[in-house]
């Protein structure tokens, strides 16, 4: 493969496999994986994400159930809906699109999703299972990054990996997944001292900061794998990652572009988790 890791290509192969597995599940057991997506309010970016998730469901042969609550919906109304979906046999995965309006506490909402249907893997039970290394679901973005690294064929074990960013949805689980693969992992954040020097020690550098132009060539070791999770807009309003792609690309052994890198993988891993939720439900019924 080339130096540029195409999330689109890796995604395509994975989605074909997911579709084939979903077809087999339906033929063998009559179960069609179902994903319920809940959107509260009218955030334009969230509306696009929700639409893309529905499209992906259709593409791989899943049921997509969409629930739209208005901006003023109460936390109680949302929790009631989640309670109903938790019991619905046609729904194997439940996803509440974040961010939520300020008057709704996201952690309370996540805590109320059945861990067996928590296909984002944000519920404390699933977070704990990831920590232990015995998990049913992996959080979608870090899991997608692992697939991208895997697609290079480079062994992760023993490598120095630096993750910039420590959010609960990307940075922290990302570090944990790399650790499970026997990497030596350093996590950097806004209070890290000597960030550039630490990044320059990385055999595998994952940036999940959310700032355009953040990772420059001097922060990258010759031959490193560079994974750009960031989704930002530059001065001209163009979508870009955290990495100064033009100057970093010549130094990297492999690098992900933005767009077309990590982004397409996230929804693909959501489909993978939904399929797994349906398969686990069947297994637990037996
Ligand atoms: P958060 O804002 O939750 O976290 C950002 C992290 O970056 C924090 O840990 C913060 O440190 C750190 N950070 C911020 N500024 C600096 C700095 N100057 N130096 C070092 N560290 C810094 O973001 P997310 O983790 O949710 O997302 C990160 C990026 O990834 C965003 O651009 C987001 O849009 C993108 N994203 C992309 C996805 C995809 O599918 N491609 C999916 C999810 C996210 P501290 O903790 O100290 O504040």
C-alpha cells in the first residue's frame, strides 16, 4: 500500500464484511441488526452526522430508527425514550448524538443506556471493560485508528506511541488500546511540558487535539506513523486535521489525510459494534 492510509479504502473493505456478516445473521437467525439514533435539537453538524449514520445502516443492511426531539425536550423525556429502546427487541444499538443541549447532562444519559446496547462504548461498564482488556465494544474512533494502523502491517508491540489529547471519547481509550497491543504509550495534553520533544520520540503519533496546524514537521520523527484524528476548519473554512500535512508527509512512513482518513472509519466501527450487539444478543438467548 502507499504511504497515505486511506480510511475510505479500509472502510470499504470492512463495510463489505459487515454487510456479509449481517446477511448471514439474518438468514440464519432472522435477526436484522437495528440501530436507534437519537438527535436532540437542530445542531447542523449533528444533523449531518445522524444522516450519515442512517445512510451507513442502509448500506450494510441494518434497520435505522431515527428519533428527533426538539431543543427544549427535557432530560426526563430523553431518559424515557432510552428506557423504551432499552427494551425494544428490534433495537440492538442506541446512540445519542452529542453534544446535547446544556440543560441535559450527557453522563446521566449515557448511564441510562443499557451497556449491551451502548454501541458508542461510553457507558462506565464498557469503559471499565476496556480498561481491563475484556470488552464487547470498542469506542468507534480509537477502534477505527487501530484498524488504520493495522492496515499498514506494522507491528505495534514495543513501539513508542504518543497520543496527544486525553478526552474520554478519543485520547484516553486510544492510549488504552495501544497499551493492550504492547506499545509504550505517552499521553499528552494542554498541561504537558516539552510536548514537541515528546511527540518527536513517537514511532506512532496520534493527534486528537482539535487545532489546525498543531503538529508540525519538527514534532515528527523520521519514519513515524502519523494518525490525524482532528477535524478542524482552516482560515479559509476548509476541513483540515491537526497535522500540517504538506510538511509532515515527507517525514512519515504512513500518514492519514483529513478528510478521508480517520473520519470514514468512525461510522464503520459503529456499524461493527451494532452487528456485534445483535450477535451477542442472539448468543445470550441460546
Ligand atoms: P476534546 O476537546 O475533548 O479534547 C482535546 C484534547 O486536546 C484535550 O485533552 C486537551 O487537553 C488537548 N489539547 C488542547 N489544546 C492542547 C494543546 N495546546 N496542547 C496539548 N494538548 C491540547 O476533543 P475530542 O477528543 O473530542 O476531539 C479531538 C479532535 O478530534 C477534534 O478535532 C474532533 O473534532 C476530532 N474528532 C474526530 C472524530 C472523527 O471521527 N474523525 C471523532 C471524534 C473527534 P486538556 O485535556 O488538558 O484540555
